[in-house]
């Protein structure tokens, strides 16, 4: 039985990866931060039995606290360590740049050092959650493992350090350390302040009669959006390779935020009619004329990433990985999951924060 340690296990990818590895009979440990309110709602939903039975074990720690990382890694001595923990919101990184650098950049270094200092350099395989945000102001399209980086946010710059320190420890100490350069991936467990989930939740509420306007930022931003469950399968494949390396995981398809809105509302039978331009653009229900979407410039980023489109050919050729779930199916599934959740919340008068 292999042992895996997942940092960021309470996040979207961490929860799906825990589920995936438990199904493969791994002994799974997670690093969690102490929070004043419950932060294991995703794990409770998809790994509830294993949490209750103690098969999935959680250890307190923080990426900005080297002592806690040394202790947990020494105690678990994992065969595989997946570093998924991060302050992962790009706009928020402009508000908390120093913290983001500490957690997302130096955090990766702390983990690599903890592996080494515990004498695990030849045992523990390391996966670093790198990102398409490294490409930022893209210098070529599509972006592959050979495309130069040009990050456009404190988040992207912090992740650049995480990327290179992973490469450096691989080369300096012969560690099995790999980067997954993942393009956006989404699903029902996505955090609510990322644009896809914000839209799917708004569409679900609209369908259930809650007609509040959805305020968005840049509708023209284009992303290569996949399904998170396909991407955690790719993370695992990267770590299973005989040699460590860096891989792009992407769908190779691009869609705009506006297209996401169109499809999400289409899933509830509402056609959006767009009018106006720039900050005056409005999306209305074509049938009733009600305003559904407006622009709020506070969601604009000081420096935007206009377009990301990945070239996943290396992952296909070397790992045999490809995404399975198609974009329209992903959008529809997210809206349906939000409708089910909203109905449950209403029917049982539940505390929203615990069940999102
Ligand atoms: P997420 O939902 O925001 O989850 C982030 C996780 O990191 C949470 O478990 C969070 O804990 C934890 N965390 C944050 N700061 C921490 C700290 N200082 N110490 C320990 N844990 C900390 O992110 P995600 O979408 O699952 O993404 C997983 C990883 O992949 C992240 O590193 C992200 O930057 C990267 N990535 C994501 C995408 C994507 O499209 N999703 C694409 C490329 C790369 P709390 O629950 O306590 O907040
Ligand atoms: O924004 C635009 C926004 O916040 C996508 C993270 O997982 O993927 C994610 O980063 C686009 C941007 O994701 C709103 O300006 C418009 O162009 O959903 P997002 P992201 O910034 O692409 C990468 C790969 C990561 O690594 C990150 O960790 O949508 N947009 N209006 C908006 N974005 C948000 N959040 N909210 C809006 O209202």
C-alpha cells in the first residue's frame, strides 16, 4: 500500500485527489490549516466515510510554518507528496502579495527541504501544482512546456518560484520532483469566487426564482477550462512516471467568460441577449427583458491574462492522458449541482457556509 500526503486537501483538487487515491487503495494523509469555521466541507461530501473511519488522516500544518511541515512529513514519510496548497485566487494575490509569495512560492521550498532533511529525498516523489498563470501575457499560442513564462500577478510570480525550485531540487539532489502546469479546471467543488462557480451558482439561483443580478468583470477573458476530476488523474500519472518531468495538462480548447454565461443560463432554459459595450455591457433574459448580468469594474485585475490555451500533446504522448469531459457537459453539470445544493439549503434551512 502506498502512502500519499496531500497539502491543500481541503481545496477543490485536494478533495478530488484524495477520493481518487483512496479508490486506488492509498493510505491518504492531508495537511490542513486550523480554521475558526469548518473547512472540510468538500472532504465531508466526497470522502465522508473515510474521514469518519480514520482511513483518511488529517494533520495540522501550514505552508508558511516550516516546523509543522518538517514534523508532518517526518511522521508520515510519504511515498508521494502532492503540493496543492496555495492562496490560489489571482485577484486576491494583488491584495495579499507578500503572503501569496510566502505560501505559494517559498511554501514549495519548505516542503522540498523538509523531504530532504527527513532523509526522504530518494523515497518521496514530489508533485508541484504549477499553473497556466505562469504564461500570463502569453508569448505564443497555444502554450506548451517550451513556452517562455511571463506571469502577470503576484500569484503567477509566486508560482514561478515554486516551479523553478522544483526543477532545481530535481537537478541538484536527483529528487523525483515534477511540475504539472495545469490550465483552469473546474467542477461542483470549485470555490465560489472563481468565475465559473460564480456563474453556475447565479444560474441555479435564477432558475429557483432568486433574481439577483450577476456582477462580473472581464467577459472577454478566454480560458482553457477542463474538469478537475480529469486533472487529478493526470497529477497521479505524472508522479507514476519512471523519470520526473514537467507536463502541461489542458483541453486544447478555449472559451470566453461570456460563452460560459451563455451556456450556464442555457442549461436553465434562459437565453441571454447582450447589449452595450465595455463597462456598460448588459446581459438580459431575451424573453422577459430582465437584467441578468452587469459589469462591476472592481472585478477587473490590475494586469489581466487575456487568453490561455494549452497544448497537451506531451501529456498525451508520454502519459496517455487526455481530458474526457467536454466543456458544455462541464458547464451543465456545474449548474445542476448548484441547483441541487440550493434546493437542499432551502428545504432544510441549512447554514449556507457549511454546505457550499
Ligand atoms: P483551492 O480550492 O483554492 O484550494 C487551495 C488549498 O490550499 C485549500 O485546501 C487551502 O486550505 C490550502 N491552503 C491555502 N493556503 C495554505 C497555507 N498557507 N498552508 C496550508 N494550506 C493552505 O485551489 P484548487 O483549485 O484546488 O487548486 C489546487 C492547486 O492547484 C493550487 O496550488 C492552485 O494554485 C493550483 N492550480 C489550480 C488550478 C485550477 O484551475 N483549479 C489550475 C492550475 C493550478 P483552506 O481550505 O484552509 O483555505
Ligand atoms: O478568472 C475573469 C477573470 O478567477 C478567470 C485559479 O484556479 O486558474 C484560476 O485562475 C477569468 C479571469 O480564474 C470575473 O478576469 C470575469 O480572466 O475564475 P478565475 P483564473 O484567474 O484564471 C488558474 C489556472 C490558477 O492557477 C488559479 O489558481 O475570468 N472574470 N469576471 C472573473 N473572475 C472572477 N474570479 N470573478 C469575476 O467576477
